């Protein structure tokens, strides 16, 4: 998985990097609430130089969903 994304997710949600995998979902993370979702959005936009719209944000309820949105936005997911 992309190291930059893993680092962002670990920082935003207070997780260890080893806990982050594509199958991880919002329901699995106690700290993943609406405020943390917005922290995530701001962090991703800044890191990858993209703009996320409401439909994108609504789809980002899992690591796999986040990856899909980033790929669609043309984010550089090279490690």
C-alpha cells in the first residue's frame, strides 16, 4: 500500500501503520467520526494536490474506497 497514504491514515485516526490495510472500514475504527473524516479530506487534498467533492467524501468509508477515489482523481499513489 502507498506509504504516504498509510502515514496520513495513521496520523488522522491515531492508528499504528501496521493496522491499516485495504479492507479497513469506518466501522472498524472507533476514532473515525465526521470530524476525523474532514481532517482526512483536508490532509488528502493537501498531500495529493486534489480537490474532493461531497460525492467523493461519501464514498471514502473504507481504505479501499479512499484508494479508489484517489486513483480517480489522478493522485500519484507511487510509494
